[in-house]
């Protein structure tokens, strides 16, 4: 009879240990997801302290218009532009700041909203302009340490070399994301 109770306690002990391990795994997985960890060491900026903090030096050339203020969430921005004539241009600076305790490595610069047809006549680009913070010559792999800022220039331009006889107005809703990974 005593062996029967010992066996039950052993089985009960194993079940308790397995349940505790499962609870621990679920809680740590949830914590990583809450921190923005995706499993391949890329963390979204809004989850770990790398965020767009300022839009500055907004300029327009020709009849170009920035239709509404640039909206930002984390390291993603969205904006609308109108380009009427070849040579029209909208540009502005984007400041990204690292307020976390971790360093981040620039992983990718993405651009969205420009179709292949529009891209034949419109140039849309994002360029790093603050070389004092970009620690390596190449944009890919540059490091943003805790407390540092990086500045990028967004430019949207109606190609000046487009045939002047083509009169086409471009009303574009564009977006961009500056993606960092943990360093």
C-alpha cells in the first residue's frame, strides 16, 4: 500500500514540474512578444525605444504640396504629396532616436506607395544624412547606440526629364519604415 502512495506522489511531482515548466515557457514567450522580439532578433522600434522623434526642414519646390502632416508610429511614417509639374519636389528630414538601453543596427529602409508606373516619372528615396552617428560607411549595418540620434532625408520628386508634353498630376500616399535589429 505504501508503494502505491509513493508512486502517486512521484507521478504528481512530475506533473507539477511539467506544468511549472509550461507556465514558465508561456510567460517568457509572452514577454518576448510584448518586447517586440520576433524570433530572428529583429525588434520593432516602437517596442524597444527606437522611434521617430522629429520631422523637420520640410521643403517644397515648384507647385509640389505636402497635403497633410507626416504621421509617425514607432519608426514608420506616412504622408501624402501632390506633384503637378516636372521638377516639383517635396523633402523633409526624419530624426530617429534611441531611448532604450540597447544598441540597434540599421537593418532596412523600406518605401511603399509608389506603383511601377508612377516610378517611371517620380523618384522616391530615403537617405541617411547624419554621418556623425552612422558609424560605418555603408548605410546597411550602421549602429545607433543608446541616447544617439540618426537623421534621414525623405525626397519625392517629379522627374525633370519627363516629356513636358505629358501633363499628369501625381497624388501619392506614401509610407516608409526604418527597421533596426538588436545589436
